[in-house]
């Protein structure tokens, strides 16, 4: 099993020591998010100041950017890192696309399929000299003059993974991508019975096998060096479960466990603005459905029980004023857990 950690993004002056510390601790990858900071810039710094750790966006918002712009940034990161970059994309929701990014909104799964296809068409043009001729319903790329072609990387194609929640996007991930980044609002049963089924439907129509398709996340990891830290992060996760569970989009997970009534109660509290009362509605038992929980000396076994055989990559969660502080020995213990994923099939 691969172990990832978030890369500091608030101040680019701190990127180098943070990336080098993660690499020294033995993490397989460092990831960035698109929240209050750009997800690509820190990886550009890390690409030139680390040697072996994988670099990934987890995730960058796709529809706010042209595939051409993302193809160019990804090419540069893949070249600078000597093939260590993984592009993680997400659609975000309608409100953020339209009102935060002023980007038009259409059904996301068909558009994401074209986005991934367009990226690969652009990269094949640059790397193999193929004519650029991608024409879809949402994207059209038919012009590439020599002046705008970057130098070849002579490296494998950048792997693409997408954030997937609903059945349609999970199928797109299996059919057109190299991996799926699952939402933490998942239980083991939901991943087994729903996620794997939908991803499998996509994989059946692709050229990939499960060993070349990476599934990341699908739950929370609550750990720390002592019980006090574990308890603090547990309460933070309780609130996250309540927060996500108040949104109807995520209720299929609740429904599978007979928790529809809980979802309705959380939704009513959110509509009333009673955010500080929501967490109290989520029992310890429900939190454990969504999380692997334990101190450092317990967590490897808990992760194996909760994620083993399903997820190929996991990341511990930090709560405000706490840190999971995964030690090199603990990272190695988690890495010993068997996973189906063996490596990306990204040859040209």
C-alpha cells in the first residue's frame, strides 16, 4: 500500500523543506489541493528539489482550465520531475464552477471523459508528432504549430486520476483514466459493493487491468502518537462525517447502512444553520464506519482491516492544531499492506 501526505501550500518559501522532509520520511507521494492556493506551483518547486517522491495534484479543478493549459503544466512537471508527476483532476460542483470560477456547467461525467481524451491527444501530438485533431462536444483542439510544441520528455505519459463519487464518474474513471480518487465519505461496504462495481464496469471496456488502476482513499485515517491526539482527530472526523452527511449527494452511503434518517436530520440542521449541533448526531459507531482509528502502535492493523484489498493509497488526516506525525517506521508498516495496484501502464 502506498502512503501519501499533503504538501504545504500556504507559502512557497516553505515548499522545499516540507517536500524534502516527506521524502526523507519515506512517503510515496506528496499531494496538493485546490482550496485557497494553486495546486501546481508547489509541485514545480518540489520537482526540482526532491529525487524520488511522487508529486500529485489531489485534486486540481478541471473545468476552470482549458485542457491545453493543464497539458502544458503537466508536461513541464513530468519533465522536471523525471516522470514522477501524477495529474489528479476533479469536476467540483455546479455552484463553484459557475460562481467561483465563472466556468460554464454541463453534466460533468461526459465532459470529464472528453477532458481526459483531449489531454492525451495533446500529449501524443507533442511526444509522438501525431496531428492534433481532437473534436468532441465540449472541447476542440485542431491547431498546433511547431513554435508551440515543447520538447519531448522521453518519459512515460503522465497518469491521470479523477475524483469520483457518483456512478457515472466512477465508470469514467475505470474506462478512461489511470485511477480513481475516492471521497473520504465512504465506508468499506460502500467501496466493496458500489465503487468497485462501477469502476469494474469501466475497466471492462478499457485496456487496463485492476493491477494498473490505482484506487486512492475511500475513508478517513485517524491516528497520532498518543490517545489525546487520536481523540482530537476523531472528533474532527465526526464533524466531517456530519458535514458531508448533511448533503443529499452523499446519502447513498448512508442508505446502504440504513442511516437515511440520520442524513435527513443532519440536512435539517444544516438548513437551519445549526452547524455546531450536527456532530453530536453522529455516533462513535458511525464514525468507525468511515475511518480506521488507532494510535501509531495500532493503526497499521486498523488500516489493513478498513482499506486492505480495496484502496491502494491512503493518507492520514490532520485536524486543526493536531498532526498525525507518521514516523518512517509507521510509514513502512503501512507500505507492507498488500494492495492490488502494481503500477501505471502509461507507455505511449
